[in-house]
C-alpha cells in the first residue's frame, strides 16, 4: 500500500510527516515532488575505498545551471527537509528526470521510519545535461509499516545519516566494521 494524497495530507496535519518547505502544488495523487538543493558534491579521489572515509568537495550550482557529465558521480541534496515518523519514505526519480537521462539514487531509494533530514541524492547521467537549483528532481512516496517499530532511525545510536543537513553527505560505509 502507498499513501494517497489525502492520506499524506492527514499525516502532515498529525505531524507524523513533515516536509519543509511545503507546497500543496507539489503533492501528486500518491507522492510529493522534491526539488534539487543548491549544493552538489564530488569525491576528491578518483578511486574510492569502501573501508576509508572518502572526502568530498561541495560546490554551488550557479544561476545559469550546471552541466552534469556522464562518467562523473555527483552527490546532490533535496531542498526539502523531511521527517517521517510512522511510515517508510521512499525517494524515487520522476519520469521527467528519467527521460533526461538523470538518475537520482544509486541502489538505495528507501528511507527509514524516523529519518529526519534532507535527502542526499546519488546522481549520474547518461549524457551531458544542464541542471538547475530548485528544479523538480524526485518524489517521495510513503508506505505503511506492518508491526511495531522497536527503534526508529532517529533513535538509533549508529544511524549514519540522521539529521542530514542541506548539503550532500558522503558515504559513511567506513563506520561499518568489515
Ligand atoms: O538515496 C537516499 C536513500 C536514503 N537516504 C537517507 C534516508 C534513510 O533513512 C537514510 C539511511 O539509508 P539506508 O538505511 O539505506 O543507509 P545505510 O547505509 O544502511 O545506513 P544506516 O546503517 O545508517 O542505516 O539515508 C538518503 O539520504 N538518500
């Protein structure tokens, strides 16, 4: 089951879903459109090491936009700060971004019950494409959960991405012991 527009609105009124900034126009029949924040980032090193803390450098998308290149991996961020306290939020692309050859997440679009923060986007493109801050970039969909949640994401001691800011956050895989 996926929450409908009226159910998303009810949850927003209850405070179990928070989306800031919020615009009623961005609410679809069963999703909410999110937008590209002004910060992008790239890893400093060409070769990443899954055991190490790979550093990123942030840069701002200028007014005239920024051309993303294929074979370069970017991190982006949603303009929206969200909180989801009773449902599983999923970040999906939009058909219109997909049709421009833009992928906005790599492998994991699922969020956690209790996730609070801006969403980091894992962006790659099929051909050069100019993107702009504030453009619609994805959509959030919400799934009800079956059963009690013992520990919500924002209550977990080792949650790596809790409270993500309005700048992209790099992989914290290095915090896993392996
Ligand atoms: O494209 C995405 C997908 C998820 N998230 C956020 C929401 C999610 O609640 C959180 C953690 O995601 P996930 O559980 O997939 O990450 P992990 O690598 O397993 O980290 P952790 O060990 O903290 O769960 O990151 C993003 O910012 N961008």
